[in-house]
C-alpha cells in the first residue's frame, strides 16, 4: 500500500526533512524574535526527560543546583580577555530598565563563568570549602546569525556546571568524570547515540579554557554534532576574579576550575540520529511516552484501551491512552509514528472478540498480533531490545561512514561526501586544520589510538576526527 | 546556658531578622545588578522541592509543560491596553543584539500572556483543540525599585500556566481548580501555611484579567503575603490576538482564558511563616533534608552516622550525613538549626556504648535520647507530627491576630498594629479601599461569610480581609 510521504524524504533534502519533522511532530515553532524558539509540549517532554536523567547523574557526581542572575554587568565579561573576545559578537544588551536608561548596560548571560566567579570568590575561603560543585539549569542567549531550531538558537535551555578545586589534578579529574560518567553515560545509555569522546584542538576550545572535552555524534547525513562539552578552565577565571583559598599550610592559592554544559541542542541531535522518513524514533529509556494504546473504534475498544493503559502503567511503563475515536484512526497512527513513540498497541472490535491487540513497533518497524493480556509482562523486554537496536544502528552508521585516511585531501573528501575521516593529527596539525576550515570542514576532536581521550594535542599516536558539522 | 543570638531577634527588627536568616542559612545573596538575586544551593533545594510538588499537581490537573521565548517584541505588549499599562513601568528592554542596534527593541518577558496568545491563535483551530492547558517554568523580569530577596526581585523564577477554553464556565472552573487543587493543596499540606483563599478587588486585579483569585498567608509579623494567583482572563487577550476556534456547529468563537502563577516569592513566605529566632523551620514534607545525622567526634561515630544514614534513606527519609568531625560540633548544630532541618540526630562516643542517639527536634524544639535502632521506624510519624504542628501554629497565629471590625478606622488600626481585620465589604467599598491605601493598608482579598470564594465583589455577605502586606 503506497502512501504519500508525510515528510520530505531524508535522501532528497536532509535539512528540510529535519524542519518538516519538527513542525509535523509538533516539537517546536520559530519564535517571533529572530533565532528564538517555542518548545511545544511534546518537544518539551523530551527535554524534561533529558533533564531528569542528567540531573540524577549530576547529583550523583556531587554537584548541587543553584541559580545565578540572568543579567551580568558588562564589565564582568571583559575581565577574562579570551572570554570576552569569544562572546562579544553574540551578546544581547539591556540598556533600559524600569522606564529609564541604565547607568551601566547589562548583558543577558551567554554563559555564567564570570558572574559565578564573582560569588565563588566570596564563598570560597579555605581549602575546607573545596571542591565547590555547582550546577544550574537556565536559559542563555547568544545572538545567532544563522539560526536553526534546537541546533542554533539565540536563546536556548541548558545546564551549566561550575566547579572550583584545590589542585590542577582534582579539577582535571572532575572535568573528565563529568565527560564520562554524566554525559557519555547519558548519551550512550539513554539517548542511544554512539558518541565519540575526545578533546578539542586549540582552535575549537571554549573561550577561556585550557582544555575542552567534547562528545561528538554522527547524524543521519554523516555530519557531526557536538552534543556536550566539559572544560578545564585552569586558573584563568580565578585570576580574573581573584578566587583564592587558604591552603592547609596557611598559604593563599588560586582555585582550579571546570565548567560543563549540555543544552536543548540535544533534542536536535536526537532527531537527526534516530529519525527516519516516517518521523522521529525515541529511545525507550528517554521516551516521555513509551507506549501508546489506541482504540480503533467503538465504545468497547475505548474501555479496553483504558483498562490496558492502567495495567501497563502499573507495570512501570510510561503509557498514553489514545481513545479519540472521533478522530480518524489512520491520522492518529501517523501522528504517533511521527512522534516516534516506541510501541503502539491498537485495539479494535475484532481484537476484543479474540483477546488480541496489534503491536506496532516503531524502532525495528513491523506489526504483529499479540495476546493483549501478555503485554504488561512482555513489553519491558521489547523496549530494552529497541533501546539496544538504536544504539547499534548509531554505532554501525558511524563505523561504516568513517574512513581511515592519511592526507588532508582525503580527509576533506570523506567529510564533504557525508562522512567522517580519521587522520593522524601529526599529518594535519593546526595548519592543516586551517586549510580544512576553508572547505567548511573541521577537526571535531582528537582521540588516542585506543579510542581514549589523549592527555595533550601532541601525544604520540593522536588521531583527529574530521567532519562537516552542525 | 545563655548564648548570644545568632540572628537579630524577630521582636527587635523583623525585616533585619529576615535578611540575617537568609545570609546565615546561606539561602541567597544579592546579585550584582540591582534587585537580582543569587539563589544558593540550600535555598535552591527548597525551590526544587516546591517545583516537584507543584509540577506533579499541575500535571494531575491536565496541563503540559512547554517553553516560550524570553524575548517578546515590544509591540505585542501594547495589544492589550490594561496589560501594557500595568507592566510598562517595570520592563527591561534589549536594544542591541549581536553587536548591532535592533530594528525593533524587544522586552524581557515580565509574564507571557502576549507571546503565548500569539501561538495559541495558531494552534487552536477547532473546539477539538480545547481546552488547551499549558504551563511553563521560567524566569521573568520586572524592574523593581524597592527590592527584597525572594519577595520582590527584578528577576524571579516561577511557573506560569496559560489555558484556553471553549466557554466562560469552563475557564472559570479551571481557574478555580488550580486555585484550590494545585495551589491551596500545596500551600496548606506541603508548605504548612494556613492560606486564605479569596478574590481580589478590582483595584488589585491582574492587569488584563476579569477576575483574580488569590492565596494570602499571614507572616510572623502579622503582615500578609500574596503567595499565588489564578486569573480568569475572559476574552481580553483572545480579542487582542484573535484567538478563535471553530465551534461544533460551525461558528467562529473567541476562546476564554486563564493564567496562574507562583514564584520564588514562596521561599520568602516559608521563611516568614515558620522561621523563629534560631532560624528557619522547614516543613518535613517540603524539606530537601528531613533529617541530618551528625557525628559528634571520633572515627567510630563517623561510621555509625553513615550506617544510620543508609538505614534512614532505605526507610524513605531524605537524610544528610554530617561527618565533618574536624568542624566544631556546636557550630554545625547551630548551622543545621539555622537551616531548619526538622530532625537532628547526634551520635557521639558515649552513644555508641549505649546504642543511643540524641534526637533534637527543630519544630516543637527539645532534645531527648532515643534508641538509635528504632529511628527508621519512628521517624516518619515524628515528621508527620511536625508537619501538622507547623500548620496548626500558622492557623493559630492567623486566628488570634485577626480582628472582626465594622469601621474603616478600626480596620486600619488592626492592620497597622500588625494583624488582619475582617470587615464587611459593604462597609468599605472601593472608596474605603482607596482611603486605606493612604495608610499603606490594602484589601488582601474578598471572601464569603462561610469562608468560600464569592462569585462577585458585591455578593451579599462578602467580607474583606484588610492588612499591611509584602
């Protein structure tokens, strides 16, 4: 049975497929001010689940949530030279408040290192106060010239962690711990994205950091997306804000710091990792709705789906009942497919006679009749199977579309053809990186030969991952 | 054993006691931009628990979370005449973005009725799309001339619900449901504040509403604090934004709307309701830390508090272990008292010999030795007892400090003496209300004789609650 495509096919126009999906699955709209977005309930439900999973891991890593102001005095930004240079072109500036022109304009936070250090410098007195581990969930603003919903928006939602430590080693270890135990664990095991963990080159480092750790995912079109970063800030902000502590032996020392963040951009990454021509596919561990139970038609079906919904809820499954029998069944089925709900359970009059239900699985695809009464028991394993399948597909894509190369030209060719290249960093270096940039190709990260994160850019055997990116 | 007061006593200077408590319990700091605040981890922990409890109730009431942009085109605000008049003096205006002057300045949201209606008018097509029930957790900015931490800040955190309904009755019922089932249920049963539910007079109504429902609490000094509001917006914003739907019989109708919000101001209300001269007292159902287990000194005590902490956690209690035996015990005890943790369990070397622990209860006060092993079983009932006690004290204060009066002068006197007055609204009216305002006294709300919420200002038997307020 041929049907008209609901979305522009990925193969025809990937960016347009992405935008179609966001509109039709009702994930988000463009906001009225250029570059802003409205996150609709289903899209926000994805973000809420991301927040919950990350927040648990962040607290497990010992950090506590707090909240710092949206408005930062312009003068704070200028105290760390690289930082202001990096952010100045993207700032939104408030010049009027309460009907008057302000004496000093304030900027809307693009990130909070500066304002947080102003307080860290007050709160940190002695080595007993360290490590100080803070996180905040907040909106930030970076004026965006070429906005794209979820991926690049002038305002986005994120979490930003900020920590202060007594030693370089402790800060370094904590940045690595967040990278691995919070971000990678979440992205691999919940988002089902086979991210690569590496370090950024000097060119791609965060403005003000001495080292940036990154997580890079391969999207459906072979481009890379940076899904999160964890920075070692060294003592750069500590110097700028004089954040000192009294050491155990009575000396005054500058703290060592980290900062780290992930944002609503991950929603874009989720779509581009797992989506297909029928819409989104949401990994079950993330899904706000893991199973939808649809009544096809008739009052008795409605009663049956409600009863089954209750049983599935009792079995710990996040379930939604769709009993809108006044809306055509086909339209509802397509809609749930677009939204990527992992499992659809359909019940109509004939099923009631037979004690069956039709089980449609969004992730592997396919439909089969099942005994309705067995679902509360069988569904959890089915969902775990689907979770594993998405990660496997993500890994297979990355592996099959990554090419080992040894020259800059081969690397550029692999990237422009829609894939990743692996090239020894020694063969590329900062000069090669600059040449690739002319072709809109970048070094996404550096990794060690064994896949671990190298200690330095020039560690022997370091490999660069080269790609086009979002 | 006399000790120097940790805080300015309430009786000496209530506002200073409030500020002292916020500093010493490490709840918040003033931000660098006038009127903004930094919410520190313990203060934010209180807000997070408020969010969780409210979010559950909001979802139970059928609303879904979403997110609308921080920046609103200035022109949107002007579309509803009363609304812009109410908010214009408090707006923060962004005039520059991305290094350039903006063509149209944008305002930082003071509330989101306007931008939300812009989208409701697109999303709502037919009666099938109604009711549309949306909530968002967000920061908002209202430039504040006389800021006070948590109570009046230029930026604050809140939730704002926005709904659209097919009929006046449906909207009215939903505003009342939020008022009662979400807000009052949370404030009475979690915050332990014996709030009065009423309607605002025309003078005190939200700018753009046809009716404002409010929850008013009496603070420790007898003043009133508005803890939340739920508005019927009628069709005011629907007209301004042309938010229409196709009715079942094919006509085009304007929607009827509500909006409702509570904010970080509730943290201020919590402090001023339950705090005493030793610090905060946090109701157990809200408390991020319900019990702290302190090791007095010695390695064995440390092991014992960790083990007991695990047992209490397993019993479902939110517990924190304080094993910082290198910090003087007295200082730690005072600190937990300041933070208002309901139950403190202290274990020292002598307790280990006897299998005892010292149980200090912050809410009723007092200390007694108990068998340590019984605590996982006995503590839940103790916490519920403390929860009930706070509500009882809140109710007793309100009752004992509310005076029945029949004249404007008596009402003004009761309010300026630090209490509330109840006066028949027929004896006061808008003229009386204006006269009270000259003495900084206001009508907090109107209630029916039986304590319910009246249907109209002029319903027979309506009583006005008159007080000074924050």
